[in-house]
C-alpha cells in the first residue's frame, strides 16, 4: 500500500501524461516525502495533547539528564536551532511549567534552563513512549533489512550532491 499526498499524485500523473521521463524514481521520491510527512504529522499529534511540539520535546529531552541545566545558547547548539528560536521554545515551555530559568548565584548574567518537576515527569514518560512509537515504525524489520534501508538512504544522500551529506555523518 503506497499512500501519496495529493500534490505528489498530481505531479506524477502529469509527468506520466507528458511522458517527460521515467517516473519510477519520481514515485520513489514522492513515496519517501509522503511517508516523512505522515511520520511528522503523527509525531505532532502524539505530542499535542501534552502541549508540546517536536522542538519543545527535543528541549525537554536535552535537559532530562542535566540536573544543573543548560544555558540557552548550549540548548540552541545541541538542538540545531537559532538562538531566537530557542528563546521562543523556552518561553513556551516555561509558560507551561515544564522549565524554569535560573540565574547563576555568582554571575547573574549567566542563565541556566532547568526542568521543573512536571517537566521531568513528562520528559521521562514521553521519552519511553516516543522511543516505543519510533520502534513500532520499524516493527518486523530484520537486521539485514535495517542495513539495506540504511544503505539505500545513504545512496540517496550521496546522489543529493553538494550539501547533501546526512546531518549525522562524521566530518571528514
């Protein structure tokens, strides 16, 4: 069963109608994009009842093993977002009672972001729930199938060309 988004079905039909090119690769790309979108939507739906976005969830996760907290710029660097974005994420998490900002006793210019008790509780429970959900997406895959999928995705990254290295690829 392949579910393509409407926009991808329309593009594929038009490409087939025009016989512009072989559409097998186009279909594979659209299938991957549609699957990615469906995973993103499901993730958002799972986090929404907790008043969380994926970005806020990442911040909770990053703080979950940091009893002294982290500075906002450290959170931004680790999450891969801008400092302006991290400010908005922290503001929302603070408003919902999941984090608090604390000034350093010796240097009030220094600021740390820490989980509150409710933030720790939600982070701990959601980490387990989220991990189980991700694992369920690949239920039934054998080790060989995981390796094959990984290899195929690596080839797509390579074919992407300049700037297309996977985000977690080791630097040369």
